[in-house]
């Protein structure tokens, strides 16, 4: 590292989720809380909220950070999951949870996010132009999550 350069380990995902939760509170919707993951080979964060006070099932956001260059520099966006990550995803599905993959796009301006459809979960790649069209701010993500009945 060069002299005089300070390196910060900034958690873009937590910052985005906090801002999104403020929007959800404003919309009188349930917020997401962090779920600890202590498994090697898993490179995503899990945030969850209860679907109903009468059920144990939760809506779980599978959050992963991606650079803006990964979307604009290629025709396809590759988001393949490791075997360990697929094992976690399968275990959560088997427990009856709803899974929603969310990618936090780290860029020069404010972070943005996009969601994958459940049927895209195992594809491993999606058209980068399609993903760029889906990008939304924390406020728009909160509105989308508050207005849908599934999640």
C-alpha cells in the first residue's frame, strides 16, 4: 500500500439495507435484519424478515455486492453460486423460506440494487443490459418490497 493511503473496509450491503429499512419503516412495512453466516465458501449476506407472526417462514434477501464495471463491461452478468452457497440456498428453501437474490451495485454515486427472479436463481448468468434496466435505489427497493404480497 502506498504511503498516506488509508484503506477502509466499507460494508456497502449494510449501508444499502439500512437505507432501505428506513424506507420500509416509513411505508409501515416490516424491516430486514441481518442473519449471521459462519460458513466458509459463502460469499453473500443474508437479511430476513418474518412473513407472518403466525408462521416461522421468512423472506430472506441473499445479498451480494457487485461492481458497476461487472455490469457495463460485459454482455452477460455472471453470478454463479459455489457449491457451499447452493447448499445454503437449498437448506433455506427446504425450511419453507422465500428467497430473493439481491445484488448491491457499488458505483461512484449512491449504491443501487437489483433483484433476480426466483427462476433465474440457478441460471448463473443473465443479460447485463436487462440487469442495468432493473437497477433501483434504496427507496425504490423499499417500495417494491412493501408493495408485493409474496415477500
